C-alpha cells in the first residue's frame, strides 16, 4: 500500500488517480476529506501531519510519497524516521531542481535538508526534482479574465515548464516498479519558452489576444501583495527564489522522455486543457 502525503496539492491531485490506475492501493492524508474530493478508490484519512499519529498512519504502508508544505525539513525528517520504524521499504520525495543547481534560497535549502533526511532514514529512496510547474501560470487568471493582459516582472527568465501529470507519471513509476532505488531525477518539460512565448501560446488556446506587459520589480511586488494578498516576506521569498533559479530555468532535462518513453507534455497541451478557466466569468 502506498501512503500519499500532499494528496490534495497540484502533484497529489494527479498522482492519486495515476497510482490507482496502475493497480496500487492508496492511502491519502487530508485535513478535510469532505472538501478534498479525492478519488473514491483511495482510502482517505483525516489528519494533519503535525498532530497525526504517524505510526498509525503508516501502519501497513510499504511505500510513501513524501511532500509537505511549510516546515519541509522538520516534517519530512520526522516522516522519514517514522517510516523506517514502521517497516516502509521505499520513500519517494518531491524536491526541486534548485537543489541540483545548488541554490541557497530558503525553500531550496529546506528541500536539500529534507532530501538528506530521506536518504539517511534507512528505506530505499527516490528523489524527484521538478523545475517550475506549468500550473504556476494559473497566477495569471485574474488579469487575463479582467484585462486580457499578463504582467510579468522585468527579466523574467525563459522556463522549461513541467506538466504535473508528467511529475505524477514519474512518481507512479518510482512507487510501483523497481529499478528507481537510489535515483535522483531532474524533471522539466521538453522546451524552454520565454514568458512572452508562453503568453502567446495561452492566448491562442483561449482564442483571444492577451497582452504581455513587463513591469519593474517594485510594481510587480505591489501587484502580488494587492492581487494575491501575500505578506511581504512571501513576496521577498518569491523574488529570492526567482533570482537564484533565473539562471537555469531554461535548462531542459531529458528525464521524462527517458523514463516514460514519450515526449513530455507541452505547454500548448496544458493551455488547451485549461483554456476554459481563463474565459471571462460574466
């Protein structure tokens, strides 16, 4: 049985059905099962990692998908140790390409520490390090719906965005087949697109022109606070991460194609799948 943490997150949403389709038994942790709307074939457990009885949650699990928010290093170290005690044989951790590139921003540092804990816990492990997600482009929803425009901080890097379904497919492989023990996989899409190219692709999928607007960082910061209600620290964290990842977001890894035997899903495919979300809501 596979125990999935972060089951309602972007990756978890794609992973749970993929694992079930592969014939695996899945136990998923969520704070609010009623709201979670998880695949009915999964065993859904109500709980919160910080207060949960980890031995009970891990009872009968032989593999664990490790993905947490917040205090990543602390939580994932605790999960890894508890999993080892519970007799779990394989941990698959979702990390970030930032670790591969040696980034020193706080988010990447926490993942690097958690990776170390997973490697040292005892069970076999596989580390997945995706780059930037195509789903991050949902951040453009509001201004596309309201103004047919996308506002981007100046110098925003070209990015080999990855589709969460590809991440979930690789995670499924690592969790349901052998040969991935001790492997670390960098995961990106198949091509780097500039932000302007991404907006053009999205514009075509939506079926109406969308304006691409570059703005100075100060204006971009104000927009994030206004639009997303982010606290100043979160905005600082975002720009710290961007400054570090900007230099290599364009790097394409062939891991998805090598492991899945097919090209990675394209941003155009993602845009077509999600076009309806960007239509005006009258």
